[in-house]
């Protein structure tokens, strides 16, 4: 992976890849002094093999080993958010209603507290929303809230907020024309595999939605390595798999190359695997029946070579060897060949914490994402609505109280007016109209004060609401929430 990334960078193609084991960070430092790399270079007859560093930007969802990466809840969208929270079909439906209400009423969903505030509002107004959007179960809302809490405990809250990632900060070249290699620190992120898979899928969908159609280019605009790809497809519903397949099939027209990296080719669904033209197959060991099935599947899906027994070769490959089959100029898979992998020119292995710290401080995006921004969004607006509705109710209660005081009986008339003070007569009816009443069977009828409060909560901000167009995976097209 490091060698391929270096090759793309040398041709001026920016690269993104996750550093799952922590050993890819050395791409920023010149290598060439590793004894095994030097020995392999001699075996391959590479003259003048020397070390070379590549422009590197370090990223980290937790902001510890790289620049923080954030996005907004609105940009992730209901589809990916439902997968991240492991929601069932009913709960996902409620979440879709939440996003629909937010879109219509102009409520920005930027961070966790925005979504939590909106869900609370949904639960409080479930009865009124049901007639327009369908059943909004308080139990489903409660489940979503609990899942948000669990995600928060895994560190997922830091992924949502502003400033949101600008893809232009990844898709860039240095002054010498070398493509930037973006390294995501994923060692800690892998402890939350669903967050890892959802994040990479979100980034892939952002590229798909944001980049324009460019057709068939001589070289890609950006290359995306999806390591531990099985985490993307594990337990994914059919509807999501269909959308992933659509993104993978069409993203080439945006100039983006995607590499799925997995230890077993059976981890990738056939519908997705069929869209991948370039194949690099390393060794597979057939110790179990499933391993034997994987070897056979890998061999039969690569173009046959009369001079090579592919199935046998897969089990014999050593370190630094691979079977490769790439698309030729006419888009046809080339004959599978057994090859040696050129040793990387950059450092093999991780860099030191001091080196990483210095590179982060000297990065072109240093200081851009480190400080969070909390602008007015759904949380603040809904909080303002609650305060306004409470004020409306307080004012109406005060007016009613004044009306009651103004109608107190004169001395000597107390006996005749007593029924009114006890709730009967005209004043009693006024109280019922303002504050509601309870029927003989316990039914509650809403009063004008409560009705006005609810109306204020629904109406405030609706004038600025507008429909938001979402893409294939539910995110806002073009990341529009950053400009709203």
C-alpha cells in the first residue's frame, strides 16, 4: 500500500489512506536505509535506489495524532447515521422524520446536542407529527437517544461539529507537484469499527457528491484506500449495499480511484467486487475450508495465465510478492502475473511522536480545524422556542389572573358570586377556555394558553425553512450545510 501510494504521489495524484497499524506514518520521512529494502532492490536490479520523503498530512478523528476531522450531522444524513447507530427499520424511519422536520424548518443539525434536542422535540410533539409524517413512537426516539449516548462514550461526538472538513484540504499537491498523502490515524478508531466504516463511507460519498463529472482522465484526481473493507459490509442492509455499489460504480467518472483492502476476498460482496478492475493479490494460507474457498474464489476471479497456476501460486507467495492484474488501455483485465513489489522509498515503520508533532504544526492546514465553532443551530433555536412558549403561557396566565381579580365581588355579594370563584359560571368557563379542562372520564381538553404555546414552538423559524436536497447516501449535496 505504501509503495502504491508513493507511486501516485510521484505522478501528482493526492492519496488518502487509513493507518490501521500505525506503520504508514513513515511515508513523510526518507527511507532507503532499511536492510531488507536494500536487499530486495538489489535482487530486482534497481539501480540508484535511495530514500525519498513525500508530502504528508496527518488526520485524526480524535485530534490526537493529526488534524481533527469533523462533519455535521446534516452532512452525514439519515442513512449513514442510522447505520452508525445500529437502528432497525422502524427507528430509522423516525430518524428520517427528524431530518425531514429539520430540513423543512431550517434547523441546522451540526453536532450531537442539535440532534438530541430535535429528538426531544419530536417526542414532545409526536401526536401532532403523526398525522403528517406517520407514527413517531416515543420508544423509538428513546432508543435513538440511548444509541447516541453509547456512540458518545466511544468518542463519536467529536466527529460531529464545525469547522467541517473541506475536501480541498486533502486534494492538493505541493510546490514540486507531488500529490499529498493524507494519513488517517486509525489505531484508536479501530476500537469502534462501526464508526470507522461509517466515517470512510461518508468520506467516499462526500467525494462522490462534491466532485464534478470529468469522464475518463489520464490519471485520477484522487485515490482512496479503504483498509479493513470488511467493516464496511458487515451486517449492512441490502438497501445500503445497493447504494454503496452505485457509488463505487459511478465514482470513477468523478476522477476518484478506490482501492478496497481486505485479508479475504470473500469479505467484499460480489456486486461490489465486480466493479473493481485492478487486482493485487497477496498470499492466502488455506488452513481451513473457508480459507480454501477464499483461495479458489480469488484464483477464479483473476484472468487466467497459461504459464501460471494461480491457485497454487496464491498459497506460495512470500513477503514482497503479489499476483497482479490491471486494466489495459482498452479497459480489459491483463493476464495475471506473479511479481515482486518495489520497496518503498520512504521510511518503513512509524515516525516518532516529536516528528509527528512538528509535521502537524508545520502543515498547511495547521490551526484550521483545531478550534471548534458553535454557531446557532437546532439546539439554540429549539431552546429559544421553549423559552418563548413559556413566556407566552406566563403572559396569558397573568392576564387571566388579572381578569379574575378584576371580577371579585363587592362586600355583601360574596354568597352570590361564590360559585363563580369555585369554577362555575362565566369565569369558570373562561378558565376552561384558557387553561383547558378535565372531562368526567379523565380526558384532558387543551386550553388556549397551551395551544398558543405549542403553536409558537411549531411556527418560530418555519418561515426560513427550505427543502434540502440529499444525495445517494443521504448527505447534503455538495456539503451545503457549511454555507448556510
